[in-house]
């Protein structure tokens, strides 16, 4: 089992940047897929980006170029760098991990983009 704890959310102006972190309670070296999802008020949870154990990444098409996902196996942490933020990026962002033992979610971190 693994616990995931997100951090780095907050209030930012349009055009600004944030970096989200997802710290895992154990080594992520063997976790084959980690990623970020988000859920805006009144909407379903949606995929943002994923990163596999070999470092390959996948992004929702509209976010590619503004968001960058990365992982640091030595720190058991996955990051989401978000640039050129827009009001429509406002949502709770959730960290996700998929391993042979199961699927895991963090508790979420709020990102609000507003002037």
C-alpha cells in the first residue's frame, strides 16, 4: 500500500505558475504509473497527465505545453509544473498511483486561478 500527499496548491493570478508535489509514503521505483487528475466544481474528475516508471509521459491534449509532469524516484515524489495558468484550470488536483497492489489516490490540493 502507498499513501500519497499532495502539496503546492493555492491561489494564483492568470498567467502565473504553480508546482504541485505528490509525496509517496514508500518508494515509487516499482510503481508503474503515476499521474495527476483534477476535478472542477460541478464537473467530473479528469485526467491531466501521467508518467510511467520508464519516464514516458502522457498529457491531455489541451494541457500539453503548459503543464509538465516529472518524477524523482530518489525522493518518492511526482511533480506537476503548471505554467500560463488560466481561470479554467481552477480545480482540486489529485495525485494517482497504479501498482500491482492496487490504485491509490491522494486527498487533493486546491488550485485557484483568479485575479
